[in-house]
C-alpha cells in the first residue's frame, strides 16, 4: 500500500476492504492477547488491570463484529486470520505489548475514518469513531497501569517500540 493510503488519503473501496481486514486481524489479535494476559498477569498490583483486560476482550469482540459487518457491506469477505500475539513472562512487557498495539490501532482507525469520509461513507466513519473512542479508553487504561502518560500517537511512527522483551507467537 502506498503511504498516502496509510495516512488517510484517497483509497478505493477495494483498498478500504483490505485495510479494514488488516484492522480486523488486529482486533482478533487484541481479543486473544486480552484473554491470555488477563488470566496470566500475577500479583496484587495487576489485579485491577487484569479485570479491565477481561472487559477489553469483550469490547474487542464487538469491534471485530462491527468491522466484519463493514467489510461485508463493502462487498468483501472478512479475514479469518489474527495478527501474531506477543507474550512474555513479565507482566510489564505484556502491558507494553498491549499499549503498543492500541497505539497502532488508534492511528489506523483515525486513518480509516478519514478514508471513509473521502469515499462518502459517513455512517461507516461514525461506526469507526465509536470503536476509536473505546480504543482510546483502552490506551488510557494501559498507560495508567504502566504509570505513564498517554502516548500522543499522532507524533509516533508505526514501527516505534516493537518488542524489546522476549516474545513468542501464540497459535
């Protein structure tokens, strides 16, 4: 994909389907990560965020359903493949992986809203705005759990901060 497609520029309906399928794969990734992380985080300091991650898993499932409906509306077929899920023995690493993924997701949905509007798909853009609001809440929860300020994703590159800790894919 050309960079203008990634930054919210003009896309065709077929390109939008492809981009939404990437978003859907990221939603599947988030569902898996939140389910696993919420169950394996250990220690009193992580119990509150672990409960929150369980809630996030359900919200991500709702996002996946919405994105699937949008893809179908455009005449495409929703993907069945999740992006790889990173994991670690360290709770802080898992929260960092989640925060990095939320940052990417927010950046992509902001682009998708602009792309939908350029195509005149205003109702679709509104559905994505609703998802974007929840993704930003997830970002706030994760940054807070890590004791950090909420990142300004408008100033971040998509490839920033990928995997410092040991990781493996969950199949």
